């Protein structure tokens, strides 16, 4: 289990940021049967689940019909959660978006070196996509009218559109996206196994924290960045994935709508439950525990906000209740990223 860093002052700051017609199957006995398998999920080396070889007929997150003569094998993926999901399913994409960023922000899985960079998330290079000769393109599109989805639909490659967020149940939506990708790749048996592991991991974590006692169970998780020389703080509010995970473990999300109305500074992304403020805005959560992400880069926003007198005066900082998540835990990831987050929350709650 990774250990969180506890922050008291600048001197001790840790600086680091749907139905598959299944009958025919093949057995995947080891990750070596997949290209560049050494970089695919560690658990794939022990995977013994089967891969369907039957035609695929399914609907995506927007009810669009996806039909394939066989499960997809040459896949281009344009968002990090879905990239992580493929790797957890022991499927290596031929192309992916924002590869360098994935390596920085997502530590749960590792992309093989052979994967082609097809541009940036949200602004992929269509020529690069089609040059990989894909049999499926996976995107995140939270609306059926998504502009990129419209462009890709004009091509002759099937597009699986997934909704990456649902504030009514982010954990459940994470599982749905994972299962959709598994269905398109013939890896539903593997998906069921991984989801079962996730559920058991969460249940075990609840037992670990059951007897723990913090001075307060209120918390806010946040990340941030530097913009025009100023620190921007992005609190995770109600409906955010990490807020939901913390609440599953007995914590109470403190960045409420009322707090946001008084201390938020705009830039809210309601579909993800994310808000925006500055260092002073953290005063709005009062005595709440502060938990934050750090990408571990030299220019991380953490290097700046932890110097602030406002930060140093916050109750949680004064009382040794400001906690840094280990770098590389992606806040919008799949089952493996979320298991990392669960472990980090457990460390915070139990004081380990």
C-alpha cells in the first residue's frame, strides 16, 4: 500500500501531482500473447479468463448500435480512463491520445512503447488515428451531439462512445464504462473478475477504517494548477468520483453547493462534480481535513500553495490534517486507479 505524506508546515511538505453474443471463446493464458505484454497490467501475466471470438452487437453509452464481425483488436482510444481500462483488460491499443500525460498522471497501468500517439485528448489528429488502421475507436462523449463524435462518425471505423461521468453514481458509471469496453473487445469475463476484485477491495477498506477516529470526518479533496502565475484550486464537490469514494469510507464531503456559492470562483464542471477557487477559498471548508493531488512535477501547483500564509493558517494544516495523495492516482480513472485511491484514503483515515 502506498503511504500518504502528512503536511504540517513548509519544512515537512512532501514535494512530488450491451449484449455480447457469446459462445466461441479463446483462452488468454498469459500476457505474452498480447503485443508488448511486458507493459500491460501486471495481473495480466496471471490472467486465465477467456476472450470471445463471436461477432459483437451492442449499444454504447448513448444507445448507438455497434456491430463488429469479431471483437475489436486494433483499437484507438482517446481518453485516459478508457486507455487504462483497455490495459486492465489485457488489451494493448494501437493508438492513444496524450500519451505523455498518461504516463505522468496515471500510474495504475503502463502503455506499451509501440502505441502510437494520435494527438491530444479532445483534439486528436484524425489522420494519425486512421493511419493505425483501427477496427474500433473509443472516445469519451458526454453528449450524443459531441463535436468529435460527429466528426468520427463520418469515417468508416466504428466508434464506441462512453459517458465518462455520472454525478448520480460515479463508481457505478466507472464500472459501466469498463464493462462496455470489455464487451467490444470480447473481454467480459476478465471485466467481471476485475470488478469483483474492486468490490472486495472496497469492502475490505471499509473494514479497515471502521474503528478509525479522525477529529472530524469532513473532508475536501482537491487538485490544481498554476495559471498566469496564480494558484488555481479545484475542489471535488458532491458527485465527484473521489468525493464518492471518501464518503464510501465514512467521510463527509465538505465542498457543498453552499460553500461553492460563497467561496467558488467559477469554472465549475457540474458533470464531474468539480469546482474552482483559490487558496483563500479553502477557508470555506472550516475544520475539514484537506486531501490533495500532486503530479510530482517540478512546476506543480503544490510547490506554491504550501508556501502561502493562508494555507499555513488553515485549521487542518495547523493540526496536521492536510494529506497529500501519492503522485499518479488519476481522479477519473478505471477500477485500478480507484483501488489506488481507496488505499490512499485508508492511509489518511487510519493515520498510517
